[in-house]
C-alpha cells in the first residue's frame, strides 16, 4: 500500500517532503500541522504518513468511536479521549502517552479551518505535561511541500516558544490562501 501512497503523493499530486525525517529517534511527540485551511489537509496528512512510514495519531471524543464509524477513525489513527470529571483535556490527552511506546499525536493549533489570529495553546501544554517534543509540520500548498522541523522541547518561556514555532511557518500557504 505504501507504493500506492508514494505514487499518489509524489507523481499524481506532485508533493515533496523536506526537513527532519528521523522519526525512529522520536517515538513520542506532538506534531502540529499549519496552516489548517481545508479538508484537503487530512488526506495529504494521511498520504504523507504512509509515504514516510510513520505512525501518527489524532484524537477525538470517545462518542465518535462508536458503531458504525468508530472503526474507520481507528484505522486512520484515531484515539478516543474520555475526560475524567476531575481533570482537564490537556491532562487527559497527555496521559495517552503513558501507555504507549510509540505515540505521535497530530494537532492543528489553529483549532479550525478558518483564519485565526491566535493559536490555541493546548498542544503546547500537552507536550509539556507529557514531556515530549513538538515537531512542526507545514501544509504548504503553494510549494506543494510538507516540511518537518527538528524536535523542539517547550521551555519555560511560552512567548518565545510561540514566536519560534510561528517563525517556522512564515511564508507557508494553505490550500485556501486567504485563510493561511
């Protein structure tokens, strides 16, 4: 199946992958995908995951993983999350890293496909709580390029960290440019 993903990704769609590729050295991470402007981002991400041969997951509320669609979400790497009444979402998601040897969770810090001025911060605090790095991943439809950053461990200076992370995506154009 990987050969088919490569054929579609490289030959039919004309995309390329650049940047960090040593995912075996980073079995646990929060991967942030920017910009998230279209439903097309999902299949590019799924193809890319197959092309480079990494396991990556996404999260959804537990109710989405019931019959009849739950198996589809699981096949694509979905992991159900159920919040306990005494914990917040960041803690619930960070706890998912504890039980797995390999767990890379892909999130869109924009939180929506619409234009946003400010990213949501949950991904950052999930990485800090789970003590895992953040890997930045661009969805650049302008260049037809997916670029990965080196793993980045959040510091105790969120403002500087967010400036650093946002600088990685400077000039990246989403599928819907005006929403980038």
